[in-house]
């Protein structure tokens, strides 16, 4: 899983540039409340900057973002309907944590307009969701390989993995919402002076890449959850034959193929900005090498694992006819895992590079050991019993199926504004005004009808 570096933001007071244009000055108290909600968010981001990952309170950050977004949407709606005016175009200061930088520190940039703050706030929301999932996964540890764990405890930790998957799916939906809705709306509104170029963090390519990354991380956890029972059952004797609790190898292969596709697509999107930087050579327009490296590592790993499970499927379910295919796929997987082990550096965010690299190599070594167990078993069967030819990698390419998604992203549904057009209070006030207007119209009609109706005296209405 990827651990994001959280951004920080500068202080700002909405009262400095917002003017209440409503007839009854309905937003006099709302503007300072929006400032307070943003100050609370800024404070927790600033505190997180000085705190180690294991001590960061991502849940509190998520809640504060969820409190601020309705306030910000209220301001945006009021400005759009001219109920709040802007003295000047606001400038918001944010640190761009995904931009490449030779000093490896997040540069601070001033970005114009309310949509800029909305975009960065939602981006922070997605980061917090992802990091919250990361902290949950870290807390449960590698429990599947604990031979002393009880079945009840294992199921509790399985459920925690499900919670982490849910957070990642929600993060994917948030990043997609930024890419598909917020950034296009930003491009069509005022607030971006001529020549202003968005940093990589808030470009459609990068936010689309982040959506795919989060979904791929969620799928990776879903695969782990799927293998939880069988991993526990094979603690003592790993490798073939598969226990009854093991999910179908063909399904696992398709899930890994989809993961590899998502990571690979995300990496290509992230590289787009760097390849189009032109002759300026401005590295701040590129996405950080750590993120690109992570995506490349994961795409390579899941490709290798898909080949491993295709080999196991052929060996377990293919019978005599696929004895050679099982060997070929597992040889391919072994070769890829060895290349990853020897040639790939690891991402270092939130922990020392040495610790991250050791954890990555340990994971690859475990996968390599497991692949070797299956390879030796099926090779011995083919050499002594099946005697089937071993296909080449080119022949195997045509036998690779399409991927399969384990769980979809959860679309982000933005909250209603805290005030102004679209808010509950705004709708209620307008409904009351309409009722009052209808009442006045009825009273006027009744009065007019009474003044025109004939009197009750003798001969009323009979004029000569």
C-alpha cells in the first residue's frame, strides 16, 4: 500500500475578501464559521507534519475535512449566485506533496480561487482515507501466518481488512470526483489568471492515476482477505496440494491481472506530465519519483503473481494435458520475481528507506519461495508422469485471460452546502417566503372580491 505525505496549508480569513450581499445579511455569521472550520483543518495538518506515522490521527483529519467541505461548498454556492461577493480573488497556499523536487521537500504554492481550495481539500480527504486504511493494515500485522491465532481472532482481523478496503474504495471515488467533476468546473470558472498552470497534484491525469492506485490497493487487500483462511491452513506445509479452503487459482490470477492493469495505467498517467514538460525541464511539473516507482513495482509484482496462479491453475485443474503449461507459467513467474528482487528500489515515505527496502525484499522472497515450491512439484510431475512439452512465453501470451475486479470504487457524493443555495436552511427560508407570498395574494384577491360583490341592503345591485 502507498502511504501519502500529507500537505499543509497557510492561514486565511474569508472575511477579508467575502462581502455579504444577501438582503437580510443572512451570511454574516456563516463566513467566520467557514474560516474557523478551515483553521481547524489547517491546525491538524500542521500537527500531523510534526508527528510520526504511527501517531498520526487520520480519523480526526477525516472528520475535520468532512466538517469543512460543507462550509466551503456554501461559500462557493453563494459566490456563484452573487449572494456573497469577492473583494479580490482569494489566494490559497498549499504544499504540493506529489510534485517532483530535487530537495525532496514539498514546495509551497499559491493557487487562486475557491475551486483551488476545494480541489486541494478533497485531495487531502483522499490522502487521509488512504492513510487511514494503511494504519489499519499495519495494526493487524501478518496475522495469517500466526500459527497460534484462534479462528475467532483471525475473523476479527479479516473484518478490519474489509474496513481498510472500504476506505480505499471511498478514496478512489474521491479522486475520481476531483478528476471528473471538480477540475473541469474549475477550468470554466473565474479564479485562474492567464498563464496559471496547475501543479501536478491537481491535474486530471494525476487524480485519475490516484483513483486507479487506490482501487488497485483495495483489490490487493481483497485478495489478501480472500487468501486469509487458506494461508492459515498452509502455515505448516505451504505449497501444493492446495487445501480445500483455497480460492480458485484462476480467480486469483484474474484478480492479479486486474491489479497489474490498474497500477500500470496509473503509472502511465503519472508519467504523462513528465513526458510533456517540453524544453523547460521544470521538474516541479513532474510527479514524484517515489509515486512512479511504487506504481511500477506493484505492476511488476502483480504481473508475476498472475503468472504464478495461472501455473497453479494448470497444475491443479489442467490434468495431464497442461502439465507443461503449469511448468512454463511458474518458470515465467520465478524469472519475473527474481528480476524484481534484484533490480527494483522501494518507495520511502513515512519510514526509513532501509526499513522499507527490507520489507519489500522480504515480501518478494516469500513470493519467490512459494513459486519455487509449486514449480518443483509440477516439474517433477511433468518429468515423471505427464511428459508434456513446455510452451514458450510467446505461446503463453495467448492463454492469459482478462482481469477481474474484486470490488468497485465507491462514487463520492458531496455533502449539501452548510448554507446558501442548496442548503436545508436556504430551501426552508425560500419555502416560507413563497407561502407568505401566496397568503398575501389570496388576501388581496379576497379583498378585491369583497369590494366588488353586491351589498346586502334592499335593492343592492339594482341601479337605474
